[in-house]
C-alpha cells in the first residue's frame, strides 16, 4: 500500500471511529432520556388520576379538567385504581392482569417504574382522605421511543454514510496536500546526478518537517559535492605530483641512453635520477602515512602528555632545522595547575602535527615572527599558531585539506600539500578539532583544540 493510500485509510478510519463513537454516545443519552421522560409522563398521570378519582369531588373536577385539557392521550393508555383491602399483591396482579413485579415493587415511599415489552407502567401508593390505601397505576405504549428513536436511527445511519463519503473526500484532499511536497522532492531528486550535483531542492516557506527534509538533503548534497570536488582535486594533484618526478626520471634515462657518454655525464644523469626518485619516495611515503592516519587510531598507543612540554620540543626541533627561526612561544595564558595541561595522546603524532603547522608558518611567512600560544578552557587544551605570511586566497580555503592541494600563491615555495591534511587527521584521532582562518598577505591563524581527558 502506498503512503497516500495509508494516509487516506488512517485519516478516514480515525475520523469515522470518532464520529461513530460520538453518535453512539448521543444515541444512548437520548434513548435514556426518552425512557426517563416517558416514565415522568406516566407518573404525572398516575398522580393526577389519584387526585381526581380519590380526593374530594371539587378538587377532582378541577384536576380532571386540567388533565383533559393539558395532558395528551398516550397510546393504549390505561389507568388502574386498586384498593388494598386485604388481598395479596399476587392476587391483585392476577385479578387485574398486571405484572406481579409491578405491584410488588410499589411502596409508600416512592413510585415504581416497570417495563414489559413495549408497555411501560408507573405505579404509586396513595392514601385518600379517609386514609384508605390504593395502588394507582398508569400504563401506555412508548410511542415516542418507537417513533422518534426509529427516526433518529434512520438519520444517524444516513448521516454516517454521508459522513463517510465526506471523510473519504477530505482524506483524499489532505493526503494530496501532504504528499505534494514529497512528490515535488522526489521529482527534483531524480534530476540530480553526479554531473548535476550543483542542483538543490526548493525550500518551503513554512517551518515544517518537509522543509527540514529539504534542508537536510541540500546539506547532504553540499557534502557530496565537496567530496566529489575533493576527489577530483586529489586525483588531479596526485597525478601531477607523482607524474612529474616519474617523467623526469624517464626523460633523464632516455637522454642518457641515446648515445654513449663519459663517466662524468653518466654520474650526473644518475644524480638527477636519484634526486627525482627521492622526491617520489617522499611523496609516496607521505601519501601512505596520510592514509594510515585517516583510520580511527585504535591501534595507536596513548599516554599522558604535557602539551607545554610538547611545544618546547617542537621549538627545539625548529631550532635544529632552522636556527634562524623567529618562533615565539606565548605562555602568558597558562593555568595555575600544570595538571590542566595534560592530555591523553600519541606523542609522536602530536609532535608531527604541531611541527607541520609551525614549519608552514615559518616557510610561508619568509621567516617573520611566528607566535605559538597555549591556553586552556574548562574541557580542552588550546594551541594557536599565528604567522604574518602570504595567507591563503579566500576562495581556496575550502580545499586546503585536500591531499596534494597547494594554494595558487605558493608556487615559489617548496612543498607537497600533505602537511595540513595529515595534521587534521592526527587531530581527529585525538578527538580534537582544527580551525584555520587566513587573509591574503595578512597571515594565517591555526587553532587546535584537544580534550583534556581523551578516552578511546
């Protein structure tokens, strides 16, 4: 069954059940009221009969006149005035052809109602002026119940069938309104393919679930489009980075083999081949290491690390590689307790991540001042690396984590485009986050946030 049919069935059944239940309650109350009202009519007639027939002559004439003028004649209406002169109730019931239960139920304190088939009885106990006891009974057929309730049942059944038709039409209209946005989304989704990932679903004006669905789907398309672009950039950049040294090696070997050469010329060719092979080897290893760090890190060993000590180690490494560096460490925001600087992590990977950021800052700022700041929040350790270098073009920041991608203004700087993707993978392994902001010719700020108590 399709969703639209299920909606129609569900709405129709729910509304139909509510209507039937509501009508049934009304029918029951009206039915009870018809009984109560008819018994009240019989009771009034029993009292008026007792007053007119058993009280004084003057009063009786007035009541008989009132009864004849204002009380309509009921169907098969009968009155019984039974004198209690010593006979038992059973004897009196046989004598007057009345139900024994009726006569047995009449007491001095209250009237008694009784029904046999469609004949209703109301009996009262009455004392005349001489204190002589009588049983005054009125019986009649409940024409009101037979006629009015039958008429009410007919109206109810007709109304239910008409309501069912209206409910089905209403359910169809409601289901159409509900399914219409889904149908619209389905039609738009079928037009989206790998060659049309730029397409997006139309937004709805209201803030309902369909609008949330469209937003979620558009967000997914954004991620897919980014992923496809990343893959395309990776293939393009990787093929270029790997083909360049291979082309150089093959070209140099071809040139060397075109004719016989001197020993010095062969040595020079081999040196060029070796140099290009080492570049290819570094790029391949970096690519493999990048792939390894993309896993969840469960096989890595973690221990407690003082992040301030790690920064000092990175500074020492920079001093060995580039003695002229202007890396400045800012510990002005250190917490009072050194325990706030401890994290659980892999020291070698974190050292590599911080070294990549500091080396990039040094390289792309032409050895201007690079500031490494350390701070803490309630739950995280924060490391900020800031430089005054060339920056990254705004329209290229979204690609900086693509392997082998290099910004358009870095052609004069040596590099492979592996550092930032590798650093981000390492930070993710430690359940941290890496944020980067940059302005062209103004510098770059890299911020690492790592939980203080990381648990695998």
